[in-house]
């Protein structure tokens, strides 16, 4: 299960979402479709799928998408989209295949044995993202499906068990170092005449970040690797969908546009290790392609990141940090910390209160998207913290609805869980006859639980 920090991670109009948005380089901007009805949107999505998915293995070695499926629904109609074409789906077809259109977002399933993504095309967040990215709804839906299918291929039944996240409270300096690194790599990609100088500057910031924040750098390897590869795949597949020739690097550059952070404003969602990883990986991979480096083979071997491979052996060149960028990051993180403090401080206290039981919710029980404000870590808790988790979990004995809940997540005995410290004496939390009833506001549900002793305290596993 991939917990997303936003909808539609890949955006065709931007060739994969840039940290600060996108800036076109073509003299004639592409015409953006206004279609929102299921029939024309499905037709447009199929056009992208037919154009790109058969060549997925040429974008990233071993990836197969040509046999994948997309199911779009809007509450009234549904369409099955494949490389070969489009099929109208009746309610009976969905029932026969045990597929339900999620109330929001998307979910991963199979259709006649083929991996498939089911998307609620009427979810307003997709339309909102299309508006903010100056893209069409079909571009957003295609990008979301392609990204999720690439992630499922990456995992291939072997989800990462490594801790991920940005340390809380959020500090300015590591984010400034990574922002300066990003800005230098952006210029290095878009202006080959400055590439040598800018990569030297990038190597300087990468080295400072790795040396001064070794714990974050170690923790970021898995994220920078997986999300970096995904960002690269999304960027190339999006450019190809717009008509770019994959073999023509100049053509790709025309369709993949990023702008420096100091020119595009500051979105606090992207001032995290997770938010930084995809655009850094995309840009690093694109430069490595232009320099004809066999970097993808090295990535497949594991333990590498696109940006690490790009800067390997590059002599660092010192550079002064941008005062404007530092101030913008400081202002954004101050607001973000103000939001996170009332969410995370009680969560940390509850976890460290050994009188609280731990509710363990299997991650695979999630139906549809699990959305969150991001992954965070703290030295006081051995699991990642999630802010504003929203989604639904279905169990044989009941269900749980999360709405902007503050929770933990991690692996216990080889299984991934959402973890919630519980005061079972609280009037809104009741456990009786191995059944729990929650009505805390952010968490509402009722289901059976099974006691599981872990690390000297009681766990309650949802059944």
C-alpha cells in the first residue's frame, strides 16, 4: 500500500510535479482539454495509455504496463481502459469482478488477473489539482494511475520496511540545503552551458547535508531512490504523452519544465524529504540520460539514488545560500510546525504512556486512497508519524474511518500497520468482549480486535 501525500502525483502539464510548480518552455502552449464527462475523459486517458504504456520498459528496465488496466467511474458510468481500447462497464460487470468505485481517490485491484487502478473520476480533488496545475482532468487521472502502477511494480509484493520521514520539529537548515541542491540541479538540467558549475554547487550542498545530517541522509536513501525513480518515470511518461520523442533529449527537455524554488513560491508540503525526492530524482535522471550514464542499472542493484549517482565524483564548489530562500523556508516551516505541534505532541505523549494500548490496523485493510499530510520522525518514537491521515479501513468484523487523524505507522513482525495509542478508559474508546468502538472525531468505527503482546505492552490487532 502506498500512502500518498497528495492526489495525482504525476502531472502531464508539468512532466511530473515540480517542487514549486512548472514553467513552460515551448513557444506555443499546449491546448488543455476542458472535458470532465466520463466518456471524453476516458477517450483522452486511453490516448495517453496507448501512446506510452507499451514503451514503459524503455523508460525503466523491466517495467511492464501494457497489460495493466484503468477503471474510471463517476457514480453513474464506468469505463475500462486498456492499451487496446475502452469498454463500457455496467454495474453487473463491476459486481461480477468484485470491484467497487471508491468514494474518493483510487484503489489497487485486479481485473481478469491484470493489475488495475480504480479511480473515482468525480472526486473533486482531481479537478482541483487539474485547475492548480493548468492541466486537464484526463492528464491528472492518467498521471495518477501511471504513478500508482509504477509504485506497485516497484514494490512487487516486497513493501519497504525502512523508516521514512522528515524529523519533527521541522528544521530550516536541512531543508535549505536540499532546496539549494534542487535549484542548482534545475539550472544544470535546463541550461547545459551552466551545467558544470551548477553541478559543482549541487555537490557542495549535497555534501553539507549528508555530513551535517547523517541520520536524515541515511533514512532518505530509500525514499530518494524509490520516489526519485518514480519522479523520473512520471516525467518521461508525461512528456511522451504530450508527444515528445523519448530518444530526443532536447525534445524531452521542452516538455519537462521545472522552475527554481526561489521563483515559484513556497509550498510547505514539499519542504520534506518525501516532497523533495521525486523532482530531485527526475532531474538527476534526465541529466544522467543526457550524459549517457548507465545509472538505471546501478539503481536496480539497490542502495543508490539518482541524485547520488549524478553527483558521484563531482568536485564540490562552494556557494552562498540565498537569503530570500532561507527566509521563505523559515516562514513556511514556522506555519507547518504550528500546525503539527498540537497534532504530534499529544501523539508522542500517548505512545510513551505505557498504560495506553496500541491499536494495530493492518495497512492492507485500507480501501481506496490513504491521504496524509506527510511522513515525519522523532527520536522519541520508533515509528513514523503521519499527519492528517484520511481514509477507510474495512475488516471482516467492521470498519474504521479516519479523517485527518494523527497516527503512527511502521512494520511489526513483518507486517505493516497504522498504529494508534489508545486510552481504553476514555469514554469515546470502549473495548468489550474483544470488540472496540471508537468515536474520537478523527477516528470512528467498530470492529473486533485480538490481543497481541509487543515490546512489553498490549497491542490490539484489528480483525
